[in-house]
């Protein structure tokens, strides 16, 4: 794999597949569309540039019938972000597995996945984020109110709550009303 593709994928960290849990989101970029599909909790499927990228593949996400990964990015060692059986299910010969930095860029669009965090100064200091995926569930990350305050600080164009089991993303959405930040609520926990 060429080093430039490595950096594009590393800077990218997204996922897609209409068969997965929630509604696929499509973001146009100068390099072509980025399709992102929520699978479950923090597990995400991304398709862009003819590549398949998984972010934090872990059970109980259903990977049956999903495309095999060109690249897997893991943001945390916890079981809700990394599961060896899930890695086996999505891998093929040549699949690269990396622990990636939090911010990634693809086709001129900057994406951010928070992973497990709180509203730390590093998050609040982010600049020029187009699409942010922000976690919120106690006791592991932050409550919706803290997540909304952190998002207000770095003001992405679009924010999508993820990794929110047990939290109410509607509280997060309400706290961001009138800020000019587009909030997209997606069901990451299919029945």
C-alpha cells in the first residue's frame, strides 16, 4: 500500500454499508463521496476512494455480509472498540490494522472521531472540523451536556453523536440549538 494511501486512510477513519445498523451518511468531498454507516456503539464502516475502512470493530455489531476491510482503525483497547473475533470477521489478506490519531482529513473534508474521552482542552481546541463524531456515555466518557459544551468550543459544521449507550442524544441536540452546528441523530443501537 502506498504511503499516500496510508495517510489518506489514516486521516480519514470512516465507514459504510447500507446493510448495517443505522442510516448511511454521505459526505461529498473533492476526492469523491465518503459513505459512513453506523454499525453499533463506536463501530463504524467507511467507504471512500474504493476502499473499505472500519473504525473500532467490536461486538455486538453484525459484520455478516459486510465488505472485507482494507484498513481497520482502532481508537481504544476497550472491548467496545476492539474485539479480536470482529477483526477476524472483517479482515482479508493485506488488511492493515492501525491505532490512528483522532483527527483525519479526506478530499478536503476534516473528520473527527472522539473515541473515549471527556471534553478535554485538546478537543475544545480543534479547528476547522467539518464532521465530528462525539461520544457521550457515563461513566466511561462524558454526559450529553458536557459533550455539547465541548462541541460548541470547536464548532464543527456537522456533529453526529455516537458511543452514547445509556445517554439521551436529544439532550445533546437541544443544547446545540441555535449554534449553527448541524446535529444528525442516528440510531447506533438497532433492535
